[in-house]
């Protein structure tokens, strides 16, 4: 891929490669935009098929974080780190301390946290080498439960908009992925007495856990999850799953889940979902709970305040749906309008010099 053309097209600031000869750490950090504040985004560890795959994932995820932070009302920009390797082989104290040193070298322009195949224990090792890391044990901790809370309230808002009633007990759900956030979301839906829940999962241990804890939740084959005749389809696994093939198969009236970058092509598939008569809750708005939670760690952690701010996703989505109606556009475009308006306003607010 031509990286500079891509960066110019989507307004990126930095793309940084790093390699540690002692541990074999191979990674890429991307900083998309720091208009509102330092770039924040988790560190993902994945055995990518190619370097270009890793770069593209990092670029897409970092840009998604910019809009997520802006739409969530946070004073943060967007960034991401991807590490290339087999998580079962490379993870150790030295590996993540090496990562911490590279994060420190960015001098606070980028703040990291856990993501796919990394956890709070790993971030504790990162913290030994840099202060620019959040999601630590004893502070905000694992972001997945509070991300699920935000998705839960986003689903309620979507039900309210689509059907006029946000009572979870009246509706059926198909959840794609039950590893972390999907697992906690299913628990929230069960607590709210959802009429019926289906799920798909590829990890045998996660399947066993769900079957043991909640046998009433029905498993379906991964490829069949798109075909379920339910009210809400909730993608909570990897991104880019809404595409030319999957969208025509979806029977749900609402798509609302935690997965990042779920649209394969924003410009094409956002409008395609709208034309099909499906309400799409933009991923970077509905899944912002984890980011909101770790942001509170930066400004002084208060769990109750973080929860209240996460619950505001309900009202924020209704505002975005109103923009979609007013502008006669798809909801993903409306969410981008919402986020860009905030970035533009705050940027102009800082146009005049005030000494601190």
C-alpha cells in the first residue's frame, strides 16, 4: 500500500515503526489526530499475515479512535499500536517493558492501553517504563465490562428510535462474539430479561463458558449469525464484517455492537445499510464506554462518574439519529458530522492566545 497517500487522504499525523533486538518486539504506532488532546488507543497483538495488513489495521483503528474520542466528548485524539507476533509465544515482562520504552519515546503524544491479546497485567509491565499507559489494575481496570454497559444503553437508544420502546425484554438479539465485551453484553441482556439471545463464537473456551453459565443462550454457527431473524444484530468480534456479502443477509432491524471499524467501506456500506432499512449504531459512538472509562483514569478516576458519562451514549446516539434524519444521510456519516463539529468548535475555541 502507498502509506503516504493514505495518510494524506485521511489526515494522519504520524506512523512509527519500531523493533527491539533484545525481545524481538515488532510494532507500529499510528497517531491520527491530536486536535483535542494526546492520542489514545490500545495495543493490539496479532499474528498478521503481512506487514501491510498490520499497517492498514493500525491506520484504520487509530482514525476510529479520533472520532470515538471526539463523539464521546473527551479531550483526546486518536492513536493505536499493533504488535506483530504470536501472543502464545512472545508475551513476557521484557517484551512489554520494551513496548513501554517506545511509548515513552513519544513524550506523551500517545497514550496506550490494552486491546486484543493484551491485558491489564501486560500494561503493568508497560507502566514500568512509561507513565503514558491507562487501564491499569487498581485504577480503571479491564475496559470490557464498561464498554458493554455503553453498548447496552446504545442498544436501548436504538430500540427507542426504531420501535418507540427501549424495554429489552420485548426483543431478540444475535451477538457475534462472546469473548470479552460480547460476554458482558450478553450478561446485561440476560439481566434485562431479553426475550431470546443467540450467539456465535470461534474460541472453544468461550463457548464452554457461555454454555455452562447461560445455557439458555443459544449458540449458532459463526457464518449463520447474519441470517438470524432477530430485532438486533450485535457484532462484538472483529471489524469489517459489514460488507457486500453480509449486509444483504441481515434480517435484524438494528445493528448495534462493540466491534471496531465494523463497516468494510464506510462510504459504501453505511448508505447500503440505510437503504436496506436497517438502523446502524455507529461503532465508534456506541462502543466508547471503555475509552470514557480510561479517560477518567487520566483526569482522576471516579467509577461512578465514569459510569454516568458512559450512560450518556444513550442520548448521544439519539442526537446522531436526529442529524441523520435532518441531513437525510446514513447514521455513520451523521456520527462523523457530529464528531467533526466538536473538533472544529474546540479548535476554533483555542484560536485566541491565553497564557496559562
